[in-house]
């Protein structure tokens, strides 16, 4: 007997998807263009998302959280909805999770007692992940940032780029090469030898502050090593799947805006959507978005079932990185000259979407 596979959302998943969608509609959709122009997200919108208790729900009750089971599938649904509103908002709002989830799943009891209660307050509490490095075809497995054990301490040397909110985060997880493998280390803002540079001037992410962070003989206690050599595999499966979900959200936004424009735009007495070249692009956008979403869901479901999703998460992220560029480019093309004007959001989708292929670790499920 063949087992049926259902893609219907559970009541909890549907409720959370609707809640996040409504929050995005009320707080992001109408104002994100101005936030992007001003290079600053509305802190009230971030705070409203924080008050939903998503991050707090990941933390066990004994450390001050709500003690709910963390669901990668649910987080994937949320990230798509957040990114549909804006990619920078999706990363910003969920950023504390890149610190919280590794501590919850990989941390020692002492690490959990020390750090997790900080995220159980009523005000947004930033933390971040330093993983990317400024090199051609950056490979996490061959990162140049290193950690060396000296007595009861680790000494970290190297530099990272694209570190979100590094200037205001008290805690960050740093990926550094140690004894042949990239591993995770907890670095606090007051650690010796940490220097946060100026805000980076990126092609996209205008509303998301990112920074270069330099570690020059950065000294941390030996107790700040997080997990073991397998921790990086755990992390990458979840961050790659998260980026695939974000790519799906951006692509869906570009598709829906371009489709609406094509139906309303009249030329020679008919809508441009009736032209075969435009119609084919819109159709291609639609089915590629479904493919992206299904790959992200499959990877997230595999993780949720505590199975190895290394291959699936890699495929989901690679496919999303390629397709988001194709779909957002189509969005610009369908609008013609208007697609290159910042009054329309498709150029922002294009700028932001490019980062899916080139960055790691910007979000987690």
C-alpha cells in the first residue's frame, strides 16, 4: 500500500502563517520602500514580531522560555512570509535565532544558563552569526579564520564579513577552523581582540546593517566552544534551508507584483500579460517558485524528523540561489523601463535576491 503524502498545513502552521502574513501586511508592505531608502528598518515592526514570542518559544522553560518544540517546517513557512514582505526584515527579525537555536541544541547546561535567559525579555535582543569571509567562492569548510587552544582559552584570528547587527549584538557565534574542521565558538562583545568595522555598503540589504568583524588574537574561555566537530554540519543544514525559504519569499513577491502589473499595463489596446513572451515568463516564475518551496519544505521536514538533510539543504539553497536571480530578473524585465526605477519594488527584489547565492548563515530554521 502506497503511503499518502499530504502538503496541507496543520491548524497551527496555518494560524502562524496567517499571523505573520498579517503582521507583514500591517507593518512592512506599505513602508518598506522608505525604510530601504533610509537604510533603516522600522524598529516598531521588529518589536511587534518579537512580541509574537517566536524566539522565546524555542527556549526551554527552565531557562525562561516557553519550552515549545522547535519546528523547522514552521520556521520555514514563517521565513517565506517574512521575506515576501522584505528580505532584510526576515533576516533582522529572526536574527536572534541564529544564536539561540545552536545554544539550545548544542550548548552545555552552563552555556544555556548563561545566555538563554537574555532572550526571554519583552524587548528585541540582537545576537548574530559570523560565518562569511571576503573571498572568491567562499567555502565554509575551508574558512581562513582560525581558533587555537592555549591552556584554558581559545585564541581566534581572522576576519568575517556580512555580519548582521554586529555593532549592537552582545553575543555572536563565530565559525573558525580548529584542528582540521570548522567549528563554532561563542564570542561576546567585550571579548579581547574583537573589532567591529564600519557598516558595509552592499548592493542589496540597504535596510540591514552588516559589518566586517576582525578577530586579532581574540581570547575566549575554553568553555565557549559550542558543540563538537559535527556542529557545523548541524548549522549548515538549517541555515541553507532558511535561505531557500527566504529566496522563495522574495521570488513570490516579484512574481505577484509583476503579474499584477502585466495585467494592468495596457499597450496597443490590450494588457501586456496577453503577449506570449510575457505570459511565458509569468508561467515560468510560478512553477519555479513552487519547486523552490517544495525543496525547502522537504529539507525542513527531513531536519524536523531528525534525519540527515545535508544533501537536501544544499540542493534547496543552490536551486533557490539560481532561481531567485532568474525570477527577480523576469520581474524587472516584465516592467520594462519601470523595472529599473526604484519606485517599483522589483529592483529591490533583484538586488536583495542576488545575495542568496553568495552568502551563508543569514538565517536559521
